[in-house]
C-alpha cells in the first residue's frame, strides 16, 4: 500500500466515553429519519466485504454469523457488503442478480432482526463492476492475449504471427514501451481492466441501457427479502463511480461534463425508485474526492449531492479515494487492488500517516456536501465516516453540522459492540481500532476478514474444535489460525438494558 513520505505515528483521539446518562441525552444516540424509516440512533456500520459467501454468491452460515455479530452491538443501521447485481460469477461475494439468491438473503435479514432485537435497520449495498483480470505471465500475454497490429509487426521487422509474438516478448523494456500502446502496456503489467469509456466494446457501450433495470431488479429482490432499504454503490473503483468520475470522457451523452456524468446514476436511482416505491429507503454511497490526478473534486461532490438529494434519495453516505487509476502493480497471477495507491490510502489511512493524521480526513469535504444540500432547503441525512473511534469525536461531528449520522467500519470490526457499550455507559470496555489495516491486508488477498485485536483470542488450545471462555464454539478461518468472529460480549443484568425479552423494540 502507498505510504506518505511523512511517517508520523498518531494516537487515536481522546474517546471521551460518556456515562449512560450522557449517552441518553446525546445526539449520537438520538433517533433520525432516513426516508420512511427511523434509526433508533445515529450510528452506522458501513458495508465491508468479509469474503464469506459461496463461490457462487450464496449466503453461508459464516455470513449469517458475521452479520449477527454486528447486530448484537445494535447499531442504528448496518449495511450488508457490496452485493453483485448481475447473475455472473464473482467469487465469494454475495449476489442478488437472480431470484434464487432471495431465500438466503431473507435468512440473513431474519438473523439480524433476532440478534438486534429488531433495533437495527438493515440495508444492503448494490454494486456493479466491470471485468478485471489478473496480471498475466508475460509469455502468456504475448502468446494468447495481445491482439497483433501493424504497429507490432513494424516494431520487430515483420514475420508471421508466431515470430512477431516471440520477438515482442524478447524486447528490452525501453523498446517494448515503444512497440506497445499505453493500454497494452497496462494490460501486460497490471492485467486487463474494462473502463466505462471503452465504447468499442458493446457491453460497455450499452451500460446506460442495461444498468437501470439490473439495479431496479436487485432492489426489488432486496425488498422481497425484507431489507429496510438499499444503498446504491456509487463509490470507489466500480462502474457507477466511474460514470461520476472526472475521468469519464464518454462523448455519447453519458460522460464529459457534470451533467453527463451524473446522468446514469440518476437514471439508475429513478428506475430503483419506480420499482420499490417511495416507502422503501434508497440512498447511495459516493466519493467526496477521488484523490487521483485529474479526478473528481469536492466541488463535483457538492454538485452530485445536491442532484441526488433533489431527486429524492433518502440518504447520502460519503467516502473518498479507493481507485484503480493509481493502484500499485500487482504480482503476476493477482488482480490489481484499488486501495494500494495514494487514493486507497486516503480511503483507509493508517495510524502512521502525514501531519493531517488518519482521523476524520473526510470530515471537511463531507461538511461541504451537507451544507450545499441544506442551503438548497433539503434535509437529506448525510453519513460521515473515516477514522472515527470515540464518542467525543462522533458527538462533535453531529453538533458541528458535519453530518447527521456517524459511520465507522474498522472500529466496528475491532469491537462490534462498541456502540452498545457506549450507550450503556461502559466505554472503558471498548476495544479500540489501532488502524494498522491488518483487515485491509486480508481483504486484498481475498481472505476471510478478521481483526488482529481479537482473531487469536482464546486460541491457545490444540485442534480446531475450540471453545471460548463463555462456552461457545469458536468458528475458525479456513487457514485454521484465526477465529472468524469477535469474542461474545453481553452487559450484566444490572445494566437494565431493554431486550426483546424485556420489552425493547426497534423503531420503524
């Protein structure tokens, strides 16, 4: 992963954990409307991909356990991982591109309802992505993948196709850079990757015709499965974010200026809204900044946010960076990963950072987006996220008007119960994220995501059939060395927290 030239270690901000009484009177633990739904509190667990689905995209027991574990912390909202809207292979990522996926997703919804006592609102993030292939062996690239042109033949003095391919493969780097186009060099060194600007490809040219229906169908299935709403994934390196990007130079009306770039995201939202109706919350996650040379700016994000809010989106969740454009070169046999360049660092900065530090880097641009929406007389709730791990930090963000809801991914992974502990006045028991991005490293390798603060806790016994201190069976990762879930936690009876058994209920 890219690292800043400055190597300054930052400690998390003073948490300022509240007493139970302080939590009860805080903004963080007050309700907020999100479209037709009401969150019991302004706490939000953003989508994280845990690599626990089947290779064909179905929900597994490990998926159920993952989301149950977050639900026991009873956040205001929990967003299920980026879930593919197409009925195409995508590895161990959840899919929603066909009706056959609905029963498993319905089971996931039921698991979260039970674990949270009906308190947590459950959204699912819907994503589309274009083709990305692994970096090839050079010999294979020249032998199988490179489409020969006159340029290639001239560069090596001619010959039949086999001779030309062999001659190209033998060229030294400086001559190869002259023989291949920039795109061919990238395919060789990084792996082939489709772009929304590849208008010579029919499947890319037709995206504006195809995607609204695919997203609408997926949202319909989400409603059928019982989710409380959907989050349209318009962020980072994927298809919809690429339409919003300043690098979208399509000249067919679906790119270029701001109006052209926002056109398809709006068409997708309209199609989804027509399918699910006004009583089903629909929002999006998008970027305040792409953090790449020539990329989208905060000003662009303000424009998009105003258009989304005016169109009737029920929430805006803001992120930053995470692009393919500046990703580091992968190893041969691996795919490019969009969180390894500088833009990836801006998305998930570590505790060793520049002078700005890793905590709240997205606050100022999020504030600008929200203010633009409010100046237009719109009250669409805005979710801020990025390096938030304490009560005082979260409460000040709400008090200052930076956002309406506070999201925390890595901190929630470190301690899925942290919102609940805060609300009960037990902040001293919270396990705080140390922002090393251990979890991100696992994600990059497509391994089951866990946290270094707990994934070896209680594993001093021999064998795989391990039992925790509370007598629970410890589910293990496929590598046999890590537990898959944070250790269980429950408040003492004297805490007096309402539960399903004592009359607690969710808010709709």
